[in-house]
């Protein structure tokens, strides 16, 4: 999600959130929900790191499909 705003010289954001949300086609509630959840870690980050590690081990591993990646993860 992209947040557009004009900043003044002292760093304050000017403009109305409702205007920017309407411009981007999102709801204000969705914007505030995004703000509260953006610092939360992704629940699948450990799995993503393990997959990246497997892909980085060999140059042929980047062609692994779902089944072969599952087998490689099970072997670890």
C-alpha cells in the first residue's frame, strides 16, 4: 500500500487522510489497519528463509517445483 502526503519543512504531514485514501481507492479503516500491522513480522518468514537457503545451495535448485521443494524442506 502506498501512502502519499505532502510534508512540510519540519517533517509534519499535511493533508487529510480521507482525501488520500479516496485518491488511492482504499478505505480509511484499511489504511489504519495497514499502519498497525506493517511492523508485525510475517508469520511465514522462517519458511521463506529456508526456501531461500535451499535455492542458494545450488544453481539448479531454482527450478524446484512445489513437490521437490517440499521434499528438500523435509530433508532439512
